C-alpha cells in the first residue's frame, strides 16, 4: 500500500504504535516474549545470551514452533481429506529453509519432503529421510540428478518438459526401472492461475519457465504412458507464494480437474498435488488464512469440481514451506549507527544501520518484501520515530525493514530483532561484499544450539586459489613477470 498525502514517508498500513516494544500476534514465534527486564527471549533464551554465545547477525529458529506448525498443517489436511474419504500427503517445501535438523524435525512430525536440486536431495538423505517420501522438482534437472534420484528410489519426480521426460525415461530404463518398478512421475501443469498475497489472476496461459500448459500436458501424459520405465501417477500445479484465501486455489483446481478428467480415459491418476504458497504474517496488519480453513476450502473445492464432472476424487498432496518455518524464525542484528535524515523541510526519517543486510535477507531487495522490527535487548519508554533499518552493504537498496516505528532512543549497540525470517532468508543468503553467512541457532526450552555453522572470512579465503597455502612460496616469488608481460626465470 502506498503512502498517504498527510504521511508521505509512511506506508498506509503502518500505524504509530501505542507501545513500540509490543510484539504483534502472529508475526513473532509463539515462544517470543519480553522478560521482566524488557528483554526479548525466544524459546526461553534471552537475546543478549544469544549475542554473547553466537554473535550477530544470527538466525534464530524456534524448534518447537516448526514442529508444532508441521503437526498443525498435517492434521488440517488429514482432517479435510478424511471427510471426503481420501488421503493427504503433506510435503515440506525444503527450499524455504533446509538443514538436516529441520528435515529431521518435519519428518518426525509425519511430513514428506520435496527437493529441487541434487544439493537439496543430498541434505534430505543426510538427515535420514526415507527416499520413498521425497519428491524431486525442477525445470532443468541434470542427468546426474535424475540418476541419483532414481538410484535411491525416490518417491516421485515432477517432470517439467518433453526433453526431461525422454531424459528421465532413458535413465530409468538404464537402471532397470521398468514394468511394476517404473519410476513414478507427476506432470507439472500451468493452470494459468497466478496468485500473490490477496489477489489472483486467471489468464489463458502463463508466460513462465515452469510446467506444461493445459493443452500440452495432454501430449506429455500420452508420451509418458508409452514409456515402460515411467509410471504417470498424477498432476502437479503451483499457483504462487504468500497467498491469503482460497479463491486462487479454487480457480486452479477447476482447471486442473478438467485436465484430470480428460486424462482418466487413458488410465488411473491417483494423485493431484496442489502445491503450496500459503501466506504468513510479516506485519501487524497481515491476516493469513487459518490453516484449517485453507485445508477445508481447497479440498472442498477439488471435491466439488470432481463431483460436477462425475469423476472420482483422487488423493491430494500439498507442499507448504513458508507456512511451517516462516514464523519460527527471528534474525538478530546489532545496531551500528543511527542517523536522522531530513527528507524534506518538515519530514525526517531515522536510518538504523545493522551488521547484516541483503546478504542474510535478500527478500526486500528482490521483492520489496515488508518486515517488522523491535529492539530486542531492552524495552524503551521513548516516543516512537519513523525508522528505516538498513544493512552494511554497498547498495542503496540494501534495506532490511523499509518502514517501522522504533523507540526514539535507539542507539548503537542495541540488539534489533526482525521476525518472520524463517523462510527464504537463510536459503537466499549470499556473500556479497565478502560478508560471511550467519550461523543458525535452534532454541527450545531455554537452551540453544548451533544447527548450521556460520562462515568465517577464512572460509571465504579458502576458496580463493590465488592465495598461497601456508609455508608455500608465493606466486610472486616463484616467478617474475617482465614489464612486457613475459615470464622470466
């Protein structure tokens, strides 16, 4: 939402808070609270303790929050499908946040896992995930990735192009996967419905890299059914991310069920995978749809479409990621500088610079994503001021929180916490300006432990082969270069 004429620097949704220390419901982990001294604690561990033990920037992940949400999502879809006499499978969309510990948490709570690269597959396997409960996505899977997936007995592969169908069929045949042992595949279908947050667009086609159009999917299904090394088990679609409400899913389901009904003439299709994209709250005004309402609304929509067409209702699959891990994450920063900036004669904004930025949260720069922030190391009675939290990188677009009201006495050394960073922040982390990526710490029941080690400058330098190994002769000493660029002895 844009600013208003009377508040040109402030997004229309952002109100001056009655208490700039308050933690908005649904934005912070359920375990987040201020202790008797006003300090923020997550999972029973105080922010100052986390800084002292692990430094900043720091990704903090509430283990109990992830596990609880995984259970809630699974229960919601299990209940919604059971009402119609079918089963649900919930995959954790690992691209949101992937580590071996998180895979162990979600699989222990009954979720399957979807991966999109050989690296993600390797992490899931290293965590002990059952290959039969893994799904492989991706629009350009390599032969090596397909071979690895087939070798380990992956549960399903979502095919994305005719080239990939032939490539996978050849791999599966070479590995002896034919007949009853054929590799299970789903077809990624582009239903022409694109949903983002509150709105969705239904179009004749979608100009994007993923999937087959509705018409092209028919030919893909025919070809798969001709190949003895592949078994077509279903259709897959994904309509977008950070979606509130069920209208986009209902429209997509209508189109997908049309295709499903047509393809039934050629054989069974036991699964429809409707993807994920369920939204979470990033700010105090965000109102994500409760997961039980989402589950019932989506499943009921598919059931209606099948009933209208007189076709059996298949089992359904879903792929939430952000909805499971997003709220459980908080990023801690230390404030470095505070600088009031006069934007015009009577308008001022306070720039709060922290020791991280677009290297640990690229989403504001990539998508204009909105976040919230609070001082974590103390409470304050100072009047709130309009602030912009920015990072340390050499980019004017290095913004962590575009607009927030923070206590006017915010000062260097304060700890600042940004909530709802569990999804896509660690996943998109980078080394811009040679900044090491932060560690990830899991908190639960008053204890904290590192689950992903942070990088050091030494880690970054270790990849640079222009640096001589300790004790070796330097390149400049081993050979000299003449002023004409010719090597001389």
